């Protein structure tokens, strides 16, 4: 009997350990920050940053702050040059369940536009985690797409079109799986899905456009531009993204059930071994030479709009890092 009791106790201990290792699905019931509270925290944080004064900001003891993966102190990073708060382009992702808030916005640093992906983690009414991902050197040609957010990203999803948190996570994660396998059928893309990266529309274009990696003012290659005229699913099916070795970690952190938004901070890993891509589905374009891309990583801020179990809008931004870089949150 004693042996059985000891065995049962061991099993219970293993189960409890497994449960405690999972990410928390909710904050402390005694100190919940609702949607209005979370948005207020974001607005208070941005206002303090633009004033270059953290006095009165509710920072938790031992808070952590990263800027483009580097751990720094409040007052450094974007706090130094922030010169104008976001005005017309800002998308909030608010997650009372995980007590986290995200903001995808355009603001100014030293009077020049930058794209900011911001994450705040709230614990007991204080800011415990701050994450900045910043894209600088925004192209003038991208600014029209960064003036106001697409309406779909701001709309509340009707109850009948919502899916569970777990399903939202699975759907967003399937996007990365689709890229890793060059198979657009893996992810449930809506027919109207459009992806934008650093303000540049990279799918579903109706006119010829530059690739995000093209030098400014360079001529547009009409055959290559056909890739960016494909929808989200068919764009991946061309295999044009197969130079991406993997997307790990994916860090799909904020799930806003009301707005249907999943906001993550994935790391795109480029081993550099793919030098030529065999393109599929673009008549006249058989291969794509990867001349300018070396070994590197790309830290991104990526937002997915999910309605009716499908991905509609994708808003992404990011910056290049050395290969093997860490996110700062391992």
C-alpha cells in the first residue's frame, strides 16, 4: 500500500511540475488589468517616452526592457530620440488573459518616422516587461501604407466569427509552418489576405512593385514583381521564401480575442545556404538568385487578423541581426 501511495505521489508531482512549466493563461485575479487598463498602460508608457521622463511610470521592481533584442535601461534606446508619439497609425493588441498589451505603430525618432512593435507585460498593476522592436530607415514609398491602419485590423470580430485562443494560436503558427515548407495550403488564408512588411505590400499587388530588399530608386523587375502580385497562399507556393531556413522561436505572445489579433515576435533564421531558388508558378521566371542575402537573422514584430478561422490581414516589420542572435527573452 505504501509503495502505491508513493507512486501516486510521484505521478502527482510530475503533473504539477508540467502544469507549472506551461505559460500562464491568466494574470493574478486580485490585480487584473482589463482592456481599458492595458491600453492606458501603453498610452502612459508612450507619453513618458516622448517626454523622456519615466517619473511616475509604474515600473515593477526588477523590470526588464529590451530594444531590438538588447537588454537596456529605461531612458536608453528609443527613449533618447523619441520626438513624436504615434498619431494616425497605431494598432493595439490587448490581452487581459495573459495581462499583456501590444502596439504596432508609426512614431518619430529624431523627427524621422520609425515603425515600433511594442509589448508590455503587466504584473500587479505594474509594468514588468517591455519589448521594443524598431524598424528605421522607412522608405518614402512605404509611407502611404503607414498613414492609417487597414480597417480590418481595427474592427471588433463578431462573436459568430471568433475562434478559441488555442485555435487563434494554431492558425497564426500555421503561417510560419507554411513558410518553412513552402506550402501555402498549410495555413488557412482568406481570399482577401494581404501581407505588408515595413509598410511595403508584398502580396496581392495589382501593379508592379519593388521587393523589400531592392535598393531605393532601383528599376522594378517585372518578372520578380509577379511574385508579389500573388495572394498570401500562392505567394508562398512560388517558393520565393524558401531562403528562410526556419522561424524559431516564433513567440506568438499576445492573443486579442475581441479584435481577432495574434501579435508575435518571431525570429526568421537565414542560414545562407540557399543561393538559387527554383520558382514555381511564374511563367518566364524559373530561378531566383539570392545574391545579396547572406547568413543572418531577422527579428520581427508580426500581427495577424483572424476572422472566421482564416487569416485576413498580416502586418509585419523587422530588422536584420547577425546569424545566431538571441531574442533577449530566452
